[in-house]
C-alpha cells in the first residue's frame, strides 16, 4: 500500500463521483489512491479534510475517478454545526464532479427501519437553527431563489436501490434492508446533543422516518452547485421515541456504526464499480440541473461586484 505522503498533491483530471462520509469509506476495496490534495482552499474557506483522489484498482487507463472528503475531518474534529459544508461542496464542484454520494449515520423514527438498515430519503424537514451557512449567494450581494422541492436525486436513489442485496447482517436473524420510497423523509436537527423523547415523538408526528445532523445544508449546497446528490442513511438506533426503551446513547451508536461500516464499504464499492463499467444517464446529463442556477439568480450581471463574479466563476467558470 502506498503511503499517502508519497502520493501527488495535485490532480488535473476530471472527477466522476464525489463521496462525502466517514466510517467505512476511508479505504474502499475497489479503489486505489492516486493523489491526496491538502485541504482545498475555496472562496468559502477550506475543506474539512484532504481530498483523496482514487481510480478503480487495476485500471491502467484511469477512466473513472472518485474524490473522497471526510465530512467531520480526519480526526472527527468538526461538529455538525461547524462542518465547512460550503467549502466541501464547492471543492467537489470545482473539481468538475458529476454527482455526489453522501453517507451519514441516522436515528430511526419508525419501527420498520431497524438499526443497521440503510435508507435512501427523498424529502427533508429542516430543524437546524440558522447557524449554518446554507447558500453560496447570501453574503456576496446576490439574490438566488433555487428550487428545492425535490431535495435529492430520485434517479440516483433508484440507481443505488438496485444494490439492496449487498447489505449483510452477520450474526443477526433479521436481514439489513435498504428502504426507498418517494416520501421517505429525513429530519435534520442541529445537535450535537441527541433529541429529547418529546422532540423525537414530535418528529414522528411531522412525518419523519430518520433523523440526522448532516444532510443540511449539504443537500442545499449540492443543488446550488447543480450536482445530483443522494444521501445513504445508515440507521444506528431508534432515537428516543420509544417509551419502553432507554434513550439513545453514544455507545449504542458507535456499536452499530462499526457494523454499518462494512456495509457502507460494500455498497459504495458496488456502486463505483458499476458506474465505471457504464456511467448512469443522470451523471451524463446532470439530472436536469444544468443551467438552473443561471435561471435562479435574480441579480443582473451589471450589478454584480468583482468579488461576487470571482466566487461564481469558481463554481461556474462557463457561466459568467
């Protein structure tokens, strides 16, 4: 295995798939690292970790590249409220990424979603507190109203769902399931504390299926970057809503996270290998998002400052 310090610190080729996550994804079985970019500086700060660029193992032509970012940092030093979400997504966009696959631990708000099950949500309920920077445009003198009615890529989720047979649950009678439905909803809370029992019950009443602390503003920023985005949610616990059970503890979460890590590795490896053999149509076309930002920005180009234009060009060098 090549030491990361011995790899190139630059990469000039295009990136096909961006992956944001953590446990179980640092070394995917199907990938071979070819470069490690130091934390990338963007107009919105630097990324939460170095970006590892990899190719398919044994691929001498290097025709499919993956970029990996550790959301919370290599040492898990960023809390959900302090993750540099804007820098992470901007860096992937700047690297000409075609789609973003995200992984996150979640608590289950529904009995049928068991710990160790995986979920492909299609809707989001925002319960963050406004302390996270959720747009690239608010602080550069621009007005942009970006469509977010369907916050994830349904095409991407359908593509991932065909790999449901990959998930294993060794030592347990019940199989790991991959839940996917058009109304499946993830609640995003601020954290870093877990929910009270009353809050957890309220989220169930609101229609939540799972809950995490990371999907926002990540999904919003992916949309502003015109990137097809899908989060794979890995259930670690039943949150706090069950009266007959003890509230969730860190020990419970970590135990199931370790079990989920192997499944995350297997699922991501299967997805990447399949994409490398035949790139999905939504990655080729942009999933209908190309050009959407030009239509969303209301501010006239003549009124844009030099600073605003430079930041826009970091994301969209061909637009302005």
